[in-house]
């Protein structure tokens, strides 16, 4: 049975304020995203965004971020974790002139167009860290169990 201490999360070296995860971690360079798991870098990715950063991705950084979302489509397991509540976006509780309806429609459009889920985890950093830890661990556990079945000659 896989335990959290059995996997190592990779934190991209370009991550400005890395999360403190409930997993062993190591720095590394990821092609896409900010977090993954050693050995699963081509299957699993998490992109983390603060609310202000996300709004920047909807305006001046849009072309670059949409290229990132396009690359994320190649991963079997992916998500964008946002350090804010959905209501922060809906109510316009941010430092941008973007209208809340435009911001929420952009998220809906990106989710549909790129098939990448956006997980709004709230502003409490610990909640964000817990979600990313849980997502990485449960996904890695599922993938390692599937690989073990295949290695043992079992069908999925």
C-alpha cells in the first residue's frame, strides 16, 4: 500500500513561493506546471496561481498562459490550483479592472476549451498546500497501482 512518504513531489525551480507539501519534495525543472511527482512528470501536473497572477493571465499574460493550458492537455492528470475563493472572482475582489463576468466567463471558457479544471482552494495557504498534497498523492497512488497491475500481467 502506497503511503505519502513513498512518493516525492517535484517543485519547479521557477516557483517563486513554493508550497510546503505533506510529501517529500525535491526541486526540479518541469516542462509544464509547478508541481508533479517523480517518475510521473509526463502524466501529472499542477499549475498554481494567486488570484492576482490569474487575472494577469487573463489580460497581458493571456497568450503565454493559453500556451501553458494547451501543453497541459497532454497530461492525463492536470489542474490549475487557485489561491482564492470562486466568490473572490465573482465579486471582483481583486486588483484588476477586468469585470467579474469577464473573469468568470474566461475560467469557464478555458475549462471547456482546454479541458483543464480550475480548483479554487481559498486564500488560506494551508488549504492550498493540503489540496495540492492530496491531489498529487491520490493521483500518484492511482497511477502506481495501475502500473503494478500491468507489470503483474493483470488487465485494468
